[in-house]
């Protein structure tokens, strides 16, 4: 009988140890992963393919003039209507830190061009339409968010179906 009591005590200690060990491992791995999150973003379809020539020019200029440009450079895209509603102003700027884009507004969706992600930060149904595809982007929240003036802004006017690069 004493052997059975000892077995029961040992069994309970082992089970309790496994439970506590599991809790500790789970807590530790969650702490490690707290700095990394995933963001699910809808893929967009470009409504007016005339924008491709402007995107090509922006990529060319960035590669030629910006020492921070790389194959992993992503671009934020902001679209706003002019006060007179005569044209749209499209602003595009590169970054190597998705966190900065996340802090500057909502991620409405993305499209890829020449291997680069272009993240739409404002809703614009005139130039983009949503697809039924989504993609998960990893975000490292441990990266510092700072004002980054290494990247130029590209301003494009969209007027009557034409894209015109205004300034860089």
C-alpha cells in the first residue's frame, strides 16, 4: 500500500512538473515572439496600367541615386484628391522599415511591381481595386521607429487618365 501511495505522489509531481514546464515554455516563446507580428494585407489590382511607366522611372531613380535602395525596399503609396477634385495626387516614398508605414496610417492593400511591395496607405478606388487574395507580411516590432529622411518623396499627378511625375 505504501508503494502505491509513493507512486501516486511521484505521478502527481511529474504531471505537475510537466504542466508547469509547459506553461513556462509557452510563456517564454510568446515573449520571444512578441516583437514579431504578422499583418494580413489585401492584394490590389491596378486599374490604370499607365502607372507602370512612372513606377519604372521611380525604381530607376531610386536605384541610381539612393544608396539605401535594395531588393527589399518597400514603398508607401498615398493618394489624395485635390481640393478642386480635378486631379489625384499620388505620393510614393521608399523605406526599409514596414513599421514606419504602419505608424503613418492604415494599410489598405498592396501590389507588387518588379519584386517590390507598394503598400497603399489611403483608400483609392479610382486607381486600385481589391482582389480576393491576401498576403501575410511580417513586422518586426523591435525595430525603432524614427523619422527617416533618407528616402525621397515622388509626387505624381493623375489627371484625365494620365500620370505625370511632378517632382522628386
